[in-house]
């Protein structure tokens, strides 16, 4: 039960900081427009710095020669998730399918797993590096495919964008891996690493404050509650998806770290950018807000339970 309570504590930490962000925005301590500033600050500066610092300090390719297979595992996981997503979309009313599908497909692949990994294995865990490598192409995939769920004028304007492919996260991750593979990490000035470390340490609290603020904005635009659709979504996203993925992992039996990361990606709620992407594609953002918030609330219990079951097949010790 230690794992259960540690994971539960991780989710409570996420909610605690998120509530602070919610309160800051709801009480107008800072203007709502600050959210538009925080997003690029996090994704273009803080998160890349966090990834760069972790890989430079903790990536040991000689101790993990199969590191390059991690993105391939992610591709396999994504193929399974796509199949499950389309099966799930068949079960929902046709008019809700785009919002239902986009919310099912894209998990909160970095920030929620980061907190759980740090709470379970410590801040210096090599699993953080493996998380950044396994999710290397996730942003590229998401930003270039989300519009395919919608058939609107807005979605038709979204095409493959090279600027989204060569994003700061991808560039920094590849650069840091190259530096470690070439064995020239000692040539990186300490001042540079100190700067990236300081900036990187702001990523997690900033994203959680941003999430809390966005939840407040989303809550204001929640629209009519679609209870039946929400219950179906939570059943699939929080319970069925992890169950299917765990079954496949038990059959395939990959290394512990790979199995842990893949299962973790399956059990987390949707990425918080889903309502924004839905709005950009001309969909019903209020509906994805409901899916997102409901899944996050249920994850307080579903993620600890999922990890408890996972531990019975893959020991965390």
C-alpha cells in the first residue's frame, strides 16, 4: 500500500498547486491574460531547460544501451491508444465524437508523470530522463494530428507545420542526447547548466499554476453537463485504457522502466491543452473541459489503484 499512498500524495500535490492557480485567477490576484504569457514561457523556455539539464546530468547511455528503443515503444503505445480511441468513439453519440476522441487520445504525457516519478523514485531518478526520451515526438504528433478529429473550416486550415515539428522541446532533447553520446558534456559551461537548472526548476510549479488557472477559465465555460458522456469517458480513459495496456505489458514483458512509463502514460488524464486545441479546430471546448476536469478528479483514485495493480506484476522496488 506504500505505492498507493505515494501516488495518491503525488496527485494531491498536483491538485494543491492547481487549486492555488485556480484561486489566483478566480480572485483576480493576477489578470487572466497572464495565462497567455505563461504557456509559451513554459513550453518554449522552462520545460526545454528542465529536459536539457536532466539529460546532461543523468543520461548514461552506456548503462542503458537500448535507450533509442523508447520512442519506438511510444509509437506502439500510440497505435494501441488510437485503436482504443476509435472503438470508444463508436460508443458515443455521433455529435460528441470529435471532442470525445481528441480527449481520449492525448494523455498528459509529461507533467503528471514527472510528479509521480519524483515522489516514487526521487528527484534524481533516471526515469525522468527516460520519460523525456519516450515522449520525444509526442508534441509533434499531437500538434499535427489533433485537427483530424474535426471537419470544420477552422480544422481545414490546420496542416502539417514544420515549425511544430522542430519545436524547442524536440531540439533541446536531441541536442542534449547528442552531447552525452559524443561524450562532450563536460565542455558545457557550468554557468549554462546553472541557468538551465534554475529556469527548469520553474517549469513544474508554473505549469500547475497554469493548469489551475485554465481550469477556472474552463469551468466558467463548462456549458450543460453531459453526465452520461462524462461517465463513459471516465470509464474508458481512467480504467479501460490502463487495463488493456497493462494486459499487453504482462504479455510482452518489457524491462521494468519501459513497462512503468508506458503504463503511466496510459493511466494519466488528458493533456490540459485539449480544450485549447478543440477551440482552435472549431469544436465544442466546453465538452472537452468536462471530460478533462472529470478525468482529473477521478484520477485521484484511479491512478493510485492502477499503480497498485501494476506493482503486482512489475515490482517497483
